[in-house]
C-alpha cells in the first residue's frame, strides 16, 4: 500500500494540533504516512523504532524528533514497552514573521534536520527540561483556554523552536541505527533517496544488491513498512509537491519530470496522499 495522508481538521486561522502524552501501540499506529504540517515528537517513556525518510532510529525516553512537512515516516512502538509521546503538528504559516535583523530563522532546526538527513536530536538534560516545560505549558493553555490562549500556545512553540535552534545537533552514529538491516538495504534506500526519479525497479535494485527480488522485497517491507514501489512513488510525489510550490511549470511537465508516466496515475496517487488535485494543491500552497 502507498503511504497514507494523515487527516487533520485544523482551524485555518490557527493550524495547530497537539497529542499530549499519547500511548502508542503498534496496532493503533498509522502505516507509512506524510503530511504538509511540521511535526515535533518528544518521547516521555517507552521504546520503539521510527522510520523517517530513509533511515531507522531507535526511539526511547528523552528522544526528540523533528519531521519537516512532506516527509515519509512511520512509528514502530515496542509491544512490551509501548511509547508514551507528545506530538505537535503545525503549519509554517502559524509562526511566520518579519525578520528582526538578528539573523534568526524560525525553522532553522527543521532545515538542519532536513539538510543533514538526520531527524533525531540528542538533547542535553537542560534542554530536555525546557522542552518538557514548554509541552506542559501548552497543555495547560489548551485545557484552560484563558483569554489569549492561542497567542500563548504560539509563544511557547516559538520558544521551543528557539531552544532547539540554539542547541548543538549532537549526531552520533549510534542514534541513526546504521547496524539495523543489511548494508545492501541501506545502500538501496540511499540510492532511491538520491534519485527517486531515475532509480530502477525491484529487479535492478535486487540485482545490484546481489539478492533475489523476493528476498529484497521481503526485507525492504519488514524494515521500512513499505513496498519498494510505494516508497519510490512517495519520494517522487514529495519532489512533485516541492515543484508545484516552487515553480510555475504546468502539472504535466512536473509529473513527467518526477517519473510519472501517465497523468491519470499521477492524479490518483497525488489525491490519495494529499486529498487534493495537483492544481488545487498549488493554489492552496500559494
């Protein structure tokens, strides 16, 4: 199955949602999915795995994950020690503001995560306390709904992102589980991520990995939760969404440039994942 589009029913004036200390069981987790909202996930307790973009991460108490919009991801909670986590979703428009001349960029922490292709931040004890304090403050505002609570929520979120932007990104090789899965699978994920448009199909990918197509497909699905074709299409669709936002190229040109051979197929996949046609998506984003 293709990754699904996570449904949100947000107030367009205040595109924000928080799931506070949700208990995550494997049977209740969404399959591979993506959305346009930015997401911050903080783990309070429990263990599990997180597949984000093209890598697996260990998920444990005190971990924080930054997931930029339009990024394929899926959680795999432990059956014996389920995850308790807070997830914060928001649209970038919620926080956009004019520059104050000090060089600060609101989404710097997300951009660093996207650029380094590493979405887990190893927090110091002091920063972890600041994050937990901000999360608890936001929960109190949501519950009380006092005068100006939305402004308070936005301020707490802005402060959280400022703290994360100031915190050095200590990326350790042990946190990105390079030892999980065979090397040929990690190589294949990197190849697909580098060139989702020109990447070959299952037969050529398995040939390059020197394993049978059935074995390649089975291990790929086991460790990513996705079929090879669905993963490639999700990557191509992410590229198409970027082009719809950043260029004025017509839809057919973008579909062909992103590896979709037919407009009907492109429209079907695009609407399934976004809930919109490509043209409607472009209008909404612009």
